[in-house]
């Protein structure tokens, strides 16, 4: 029997969550063979190709050429944030931290978004935002100190700062993307297309664009296809098909826990008790932020 829209939405959502659960492992393994800027360059090339294929497959490629001058200027500005700045900062964080620490810290971007939306969009913080943020950032503290919450000794202060800094860049990207009325996949393609020359220039001026070890190239391809391309398309499809956005959105809570299993199995990190506790607090805070927020009538 053919699947209904809700069933397809759940399958697409689960597919996106599964793919996103693998990327922390892919980041860490790839960084054994590539510098952060090299990983960014090769992954961005693959991502742009992937997004192009998705646009052709869905008949939306013509939309790339229908933008206004303002649209392309916005894409240039957003492309400098993502992929250039956001992923460079994120990969630098993964280069300094164990994957089990960098991944949950980056997961707090939703709270950074709520905070930045106050001055930039005129939003107000709700009680759910405040309560969820306090709980989640308690989890950040547990992870960053590896359970030594009163010791004030961070394993890698620079790594923690970079991981949290990436949440600022990601939140800024999504805040300014709300002003873009184009199809999201078209807009993302344009952002990456206009940001890619700057990514390649940064790589050429620093670590060089030589073809890397095949294992690094394979990791970059995985990141480009799944993290920066296919997962995003699956998630958009799930949200378009469903009539219950909250149910689909809740699937994202599975991702960080699945990610820890992949990190343990393929990276070989022993997952610390503080990581489990900190991640549980972060996810609890996210859930509180989503479920306790007043619903519009």
C-alpha cells in the first residue's frame, strides 16, 4: 500500500536525523587527514554539487536565476557566514575537542537563536526560553568541565569557546535567512555558490588545495553530501508533508544520542558519564523550551 503523507514525513524526518547523527563522527575522522579549512573547502565543493543535483531532480534549478539583485547580495552575505565562517569555526572546535564534547555544545544553537532574536528581531524571551536555557547551559557546563563542575578547569577553553561561537554564527545565519522569501533549497544553493570562492581562497592562502589522502576526501564527501546537502532536503520534505510540525521536530532529539553511539563505535572515544549527563540536561532544556512555550490559538 502507498504511504500517506504523514508516514512519508516521519520516514524523511528519521532519515535526516540518522544522517545528522553520523556527521560528528565524519568530522572527527576527516580531521585526521585534513586541516579544518581543507575539510571545509572539499566538503563545500561536494555540497554545492549535491544541492545542484537536488535542484535538477526536483525541477527547481531555474529558480536560481530568478533572484533579484538584493537576493544575490543577501546570498553573498549569508554565504560568508555559512559555509565559510560557521563551518570553519565548527571544524576548528572539533579539531580541539573530543567529538562527544563538541557535538552537544554545538547543539545549543537553539538557545543562542532565542537570545539573539531579542535584539535582532524584537522577540521576547518566554519563561520556557529562560527555564530551558538555564537547564541546557548547566549541561554545557557539565560537559565543558568533564564533570568537575566546581573545579573551573576546562579541558580546552579554546575548543569550548569555538563550539559555542559556532552556535552564534548558526543562529545569525537563520535569523537573517528569515528575510529570504525564495525556496529554501534555491536560497541555500545560492548561498553556497557565492560563499564557495571565498572558502577556496581561504584554503589556498593557508593550507593549500592539493588533493588530500583518499580517506580525507571520502570524509569530506560524506560531510558535503549528507550534512550540507541531503539531510537538509529530507528535513524540508518532512516539514512540507506533515500537518504536525511539532511531532516531526521532536525527532531531532534522537540525533545527539545516536551520534554518541557512532562516535563510540567508529571514533573509539569512551563516552564519559559527564557527557551523558550534560547531553541529557541539554536535551531536557530543548524539550522544555519547545513544549512549555505558549501555543498560538
